[in-house]
């Protein structure tokens, strides 16, 4: 199938404001028809559902400090990063390796402590996006994990659109972290994913996935409606081409924009353009919209 991708631009979805409520408002002036696929950002869902983790509540222990100082700065910044960056799929960017070398000792250790307590060592050893936790484009000292509510949000939004607008759409909540495939097994490092993708593989999935497996694309966290996982991955991959990056692609970009961590609040984040939703519309081979 061929699809046309329509980005739905909206203001920043504030903490606890409700993902379904925000999505219905954002889609109010967007034409929807049966068969459309509504692709939601998992981070927007996590923030709007209030599923954030305040990292300031965690006190770094010895292991977390070791991970920040030696594992990140030396092992990944000086050894594994430079050695493996070009043979990985997707490859590590030079900027990413440089960020490893400059990994913040205090806040980085606090972040690793949170990951250790909430997700375990196999995820804390990941050099980036541990368990799918994202600290970019979230306010204050918060981090956004892969939302537990993703499935409920996808189902409720689909039902509400059917009831209120009489359209039968598919709703997908997707994460930009990759899904890999090896020997017919699909897997991802993030904590949650739509079956049959095996989730929560941590550092093992990170290394095996990027070095040995085929990289399929972004990870469907939840799918409501009739759409197979492979097609969902393909659509999420295309959706990344039309999404904006908000206050920055990474937390380092966001810090450069804000200048001071205290300035990263909802008002600051709302000053950037966001695309929490992308609508995929099936088109015929001639380019006409199918009915």
C-alpha cells in the first residue's frame, strides 16, 4: 500500500492534560476517513498522561556514579563508541560519541540511578535511551518512559473517533527507538512494545540489534485496529520524515536552546512547533485517495 503522510501540528501537550483529549482537539479540523492510520508520539502520550519520572528524587549510588564516569565517558566515549560507531545499524553519530565523552557526572549519575531502580542493570548499561526513557522535550528534571497507558489510549482514541466522527481508523502509538529482527525474532530495547515484538532486551538487544540484526524501523508500542506490525513499522519510519524535533533532537540540543535547566518548563517547550500526530492516508497507484 502507498500512503500520504499528513503532519498534525499542535501546541505542546502539557503534563496530565490527557492524550485522548489532546488528540481529539488536534484532529478536529483534519479530514479523516475509514482506513486512515493515526500515528501518535509515545512521548506526547507519556507527558499528557502524566507518566513522567522525576529524576530529582533519586540519589546516585556508587554503581550509578561508576556508570556515569567510567562506563559512559571512557568505555563508550573512548573505546566502544569510536570502535563500533560506523559498523552499527543505525550508526552512532560523531556528535553522539562526543556526548558520551562529556556525559554529565552528577545529573548523568542521577539518571543512571533512576534507570537502575526502575528498569535494572541491563538497561542502565545501554549508552542511550535506556529502556526507551526519554529526557528530551520534557519539563524540568523529568524523564518520559514508554507509557503503560499506550494501549488504553490507542483503543480509546479509536473508539471516540468512531463514535464522534463515524470513521474507522487505526491508531498506533510509536517510539523512535528501533525494532530489530534476527532469525525471525523481532525485538527492541525499550520496555514495552506491541506483540510479537520482544521488549526489554536492554544492552544485549542494543548490541545484537545494532551489530548483527536487521534494523526494521521505529517500534510500535500499541496498535488499535487492523494493521500488522510490519506495516506499522514502515509507517512510523515515514512519519519521522515529517515530524519536527520540538526543542531539539536530544537533551543536549534542548540544553543548548534553554541555556539553563531551570528554564526547561512547559512555557519554554510550548514555544517550539510540535507534531504529536501524523495521519497516514492510503492512496492509489495514480495518487488518488482510495475510498
